C-alpha cells in the first residue's frame, strides 16, 4: 500500500498553485461543516469533507480551511479539538488543540488581513476559475489515490463474492443489501461510496432503486449496483444476475448484449478518445441487440442517431470515479453541445492517462419512458408488451486510462 506522505500533498498543492498562477490575494479551500438532521436534536449526517479540501489537505475534520497566498504558500487552519469531543466522539486524536503543522481556525481572520479572498471547496460562492484549474489537476490520479481506489475495489469484490451465494428466491432485496455492505466494511471499506442499489424484477428498470423488503422470485433479473469507499476513494460496480441461476432466452440475449457493449466501450478507452465516442460505441452494440430482441427496427446507426436506442439505454455510459463516486465534474469551459440521439453526458471530454472512469452500459424496459414515445414506428410495440415487467440489465466496470489503453480495476468481480 502506498501511504500518504507530505510529499504527495506538496506535489498536489504545488501543481494547483502553478495552475492558478496568482500574484496576490488569498484562496481559502473550505472543508465544510457538519449538517444537522432537521428536528433530530444533536444528530448530524456523517461528515464528508468537500472533495477539493480532502484532495489538498487529506483531512476529514469539519470546519477546516486550507489557505493559499502567493506570498505565504499553503497554511492550514483547523478547528481545535475540545475535551468535549474527546469524551463524546473520540475520533479526533488523543489530545486537545490542533495537529502539528496546523494553526487554530481562530487565527485565520488576522492571517487574511485586508487581502482579497477567493473561496473554494464547500464555500457557497466557490470561484469558478480556480475550480476549473483544480479540476484539471485532480483528474490524473496519483499513486496514493490509486492505492485507495484499489482497496475500495478489493472490498467491493469481497462484497460481491459474499452476495452471489445468497441470491435465491425468498430472500429480500434488503437482506442482500445488508450482507453486501457488511462484507464491504469487513474487507477494507470504511464507508459506502453511494446508497446500495439492489433491484429485482421490474425494480431493475429504476436506475437508482433503493432496496425493499420485497422477496426475490425465480425468473427475476437481479441488478446490484454498489461500491465500497476507502479514505474517500470509491469503487462503483454493477452486476445483473438471474434469480434461480438461469437466464431466460430473452434475459440471456440482453445480458450478452450489455456485456458486449461494455467490452466494446472498454476497448475504445485510450488517451485521446472523446467520451461521447465511448458512449456511441456501446450504444451501437445496444441497438444491434435490441433489433435482435425484436423491439427495434432499423440500422444500429440510425437507431442511435434517432434516439431510439436511448429509450432503452437512457443514461451516459459512465462518469469519472475516484475521490467519491462522482470524481471531478466538467470544468466551466467544457460544456458541449448534446450529441443528437445520445442522452445528456455530464462530463464529455477526451480521455487522458491516469483518469479513472466507470463504463456502465445498460438495457432497461422503463414503462413511463416508453409511454411517452408510444406510436413511434422504429419500436415494435407488440413485442415490447410481451416484455412487460422485464426490468433491466446493467454491467459496470471501472477503468484506469493508461498510456496506450486502459486497465480494468474491477475485473475481479465476475460478470
Ligand atoms: N452507482 C450509481 C452509478 O452507477 O452511477
Ligand atoms: Mn454504479
Ligand atoms: Mn456509476
């Protein structure tokens, strides 16, 4: 395991300062504060430092401010640990005050003085120009980030390994969720990367379905989308199983199509490739499979361009993953015109080495989405009616872009 050292933080901070290229003023990167649960007395949501602060300070304590000024370099201000905290939470070390090398938050105001201030991180008025620079610094993952992502991926693998033997009719979605999450936390995960999705039968057609007490039935598809987090770094994996162990012919065709769409998309992942072209590569395979299934009519190219394929594959093929399940978003100058026929792609950039992405094609039969389009003539509506309650299939991998292709980070979870 590559441990965090001051050299890593210094490199991140130096790269950030070089990108900003400021000659005056100060920048305050704000960690954020605990958020109380409304009406619940002293209860608060689990605290997560803003990703920009965590990246530059590697600290999960609320209230902190990492400051930068060209004249002073980087100075870290931290809320001092109190005796009360040592009594009730005990998480902030074993002594009162601030860690070595940091200053009490109370000294920040005098340090800033009358200099102009720009804010980042959890600040409501975050500076877009500075954020754009930091987004570009954060995209290539360094070795500490990759080490944490690999731990998250291994915890996630262990979770799916424990899950699979439990998949049987009569079990509930909730039981599977609990087993999966427990295994994540027993195997190196320290948090969930996002709310676990366990969706059986028609529930699998809801993209972010929350598990319920409903029982699985033989013949159902079961879609599980889950990931562990380690020290802020995420894994994000989806697999789709047959309850009872055997896919029907239609389920097998859809599963195989989604698997091939993923493989085709992953084969396209290399430096220089535009993300919408990765999506298109997957969508063409999806369209072909939907023609074979009998629900679409036409050539794959036409079906992708007309948006017909998007009716069944209604989300982008993936997203940056790393520091959190959504790593950096798009910079303000990266907004792109939507590609005709494709769904909205939030981060549509060219791939570069050391970026990490999910690749997660899917095919779903989503009744409310289809109801709006009923009548269009590239869809065989009678065939579609036969697939009522089908649910959906998604298969999600995480890839790390290398100098000439990509490495699969989640290969150890069987498809
Ligand atoms: N886990 C939600 C997603 O795949 O983006
Ligand atoms: Mn996912
Ligand atoms: Mn994802």
